[in-house]
């Protein structure tokens, strides 16, 4: 059951005081930034849902009925070519939403959304979202700022895929995923990573071996763990850092990660 945030001490009468966030236990970073009143208005329309890895949140060119606020799941925005090749455009987790087309004026988009990390999310019907956005309140402003951060990530992914090595691209992807994962273990196959990075499986294998030899990650069949995050950041190109800085600038500490995670 989805519960409304617990009651907090009443604020001062200072009309310039900033409303307190809804509740620190809210697992989606955007929803957690709303005031108690704004979040409380959404509660009746937020439905908890669980995703398994490989679930399709939406297909390309199909109308979308819901917007999704991931909590513990991570979703890839993936483009598939006519010959079946795939490449990831962006990664969404507890930092944001899946389904920006619903508030940007469209109902469809040419990519699909695919669950990479199993977990939970809160979904909201399109009609309920649009009714809330007509208020032109805090949720709309948050969603627009998030969209700018997502566009930065998509643009930087294109730069990274065109200019940087597979090893650097793998570092970027692992760091972005680490920012958005709450679990202590991440299941990843070479085929999945290759599809996300838009490269051959052999290239991912070679890059992962280099990172493991440097003791930055531990890679087993189907599972990967970050052993030295700082080392991985130093090995990555500037693309990860550009995306992270812009997200923090626009949304604040919205994707604080568990730096000491050990995955295996």
C-alpha cells in the first residue's frame, strides 16, 4: 500500500520559507522534492508496480498511457535499427521518470524503454498527470528540469559513442548505473552490455578484462561488481562527469549513490 508522508512539525509563518520536501523515505528523487501538499495530491494516483529484468515499459511508436517514477528499478531508453541492432540512448532510475513524451506534447516516441535492473516503480495515468500539470506548479518545473538533464545525458552518450573507446564507454555506463542502483548486486551479461553500448560482444569482453586486471571491477559470468569507484571515475572519459554535474546542477543531490557498494 502506498502511504501518504508522515506529518512533520508545522513550518513558521514566514511566507518566504521554502516548503519542506514530502518525506525522506520517498525513493524517487523527483517525488521526494515535492512539498507534502503537492506530493499528497499525487498519492491517490500513484500505483506501485514491480518490474523484472527485460520487461518492456513501452514500445516504439505506441501511445503511452502511464508515466513511471522508478524507485529501485533502472530503465534503458533503447533504439533498435531495422536490422535488429540496438544501442542505448539514456538510462533512467530513481533520479527521474520514464515517459517524458506525455508532458512534452507527444504520446509516442521512436525508441523503446527496457528494464535493465529489476525493481519497483510508481506509475501514474496520463490523465492524472496532465490534470496536475495544468496547475503549472512544482511538479511541472521538476519534470522540465529533469528533461534538460536527460537531454544532456542523451547528447553526451552520442558524443561518447562516437569519440571514445569501448573501455571508456563501459566505465561511463557502469558509473551511471551505479548512481541509480540501490541493490548490492547487479546482473549483467556481455550480450546486454554490448547491446547497450552498440558494440560487438567481444569488444565488451576485452574492455571488462582490462578493468578487472586493473582491479576496478570484479566480473563473473552474468554478474559485475565495482571494486574501486574512484579508479573507475578516473578511467572514464569526461562524458560521465558532464552528465553527473549537469544533473546535480539542475536537480540537486538527486542521484546520490552508495559509494561503497560491492557487487558480486
